[in-house]
C-alpha cells in the first residue's frame, strides 16, 4: 500500500534530493507533505479529481434515506461516486443495484418495507450526500465501494489510487519541489516537467467524458423513443 510519505520520498529521489533507498529527513518529509497538499488542492482547482477507492460498511436502521459525509448519518468523507454495493444480513451478502436518482424517483411507493435491500440511489449533494434505500430495511449492513476526493493528506495516510495517479503525483510533486532543491541539471529538470505534464494529460484524457447528443424524437414511424431515458 502506498502512503503519502511514499509519494514524497519517490519525488525527492526523482529530483536527486535523496538517494534511492534513503529515507527523507523529518524536515524534508514535512516540507514534502505540505507541497503534496498544495498540489492536491491545485489539481482540484483544475477539475482533476484525485480519488481514493475503498469499501466501507454502515448499519441500516429503518430510515428511507441516510446522509453521508462528515457529520452525517454515515459519518465518513463524502463520496464523489458509489461504484457498487452489497447488503449483509445473517452473514449472507446480497448484491445491491445502484439506481440513478431518476430511476429512484420513478418508484411509485418509496416507503415499501422489506427484509432484503434491493437497490440504492445516491444524491451527490454538498456538503452531505444522501443515500436512498429501497425497499426500506430495518436492520443489516450496507457496504459500498466509493471513490472519494483526496484534498489533504498526512504522511501516514494510505492512498488507494486508480492506475496512473501515483506516477502523476510523483512527477508533478517533483516538478513542484524543483525550485526548492535545484539538485538536478537543467536537462533533467526539463524531463521531469515534461513527464509531469504528460502524466497529468494522460489522466485528464481518461477522465474526459464527451457530451452525448440525444434525440428524444422518434426517428421513424416504427420507433417510439423514450423521453426519460433518451433512447
């Protein structure tokens, strides 16, 4: 598992501030964490989300919805996306469907109660998101795999990042710290900056989601179209 200090250490090795296998001094580590947090905030301003991925479990108590975020019913960092989920009761796990809010709103009787959770929908409001459950369940455990913003870290924090993110953070942090150390030749510094830009561009390219033009009007008298779904 990669920690924030691991990222700092690799960046310091990249700019030749320390040797491979050498641990940074306490001051170097502290300065590196400050620079890493500055970088994370800057990347956030660019719209480039650094997301950690992990599973967390929460107890259900009969509510039809639960706030999720710091201080919420599910007291954890607010997720930016729930990727999958399952429900556990009597030591048995059941898969849970993730609905869009539109699909959830189409459920006629949202107060239906049951013994097995079938589906959830997430309203990604800010600062607290809200998880809706259907049917309403009085007990059991909901486990969700979630992506979360990483806005600030401590040295010992474990970062579970998507492929390519560690390299991007390493080279961009190295480029960020270059002026403080000036420990590499100009040509090497230019190569580090180029790799920082390239790795960031690669992440943005993967995360870019083009807009899709949808025509709700039937294309022929044999097709009916679906205004709600766009198909």
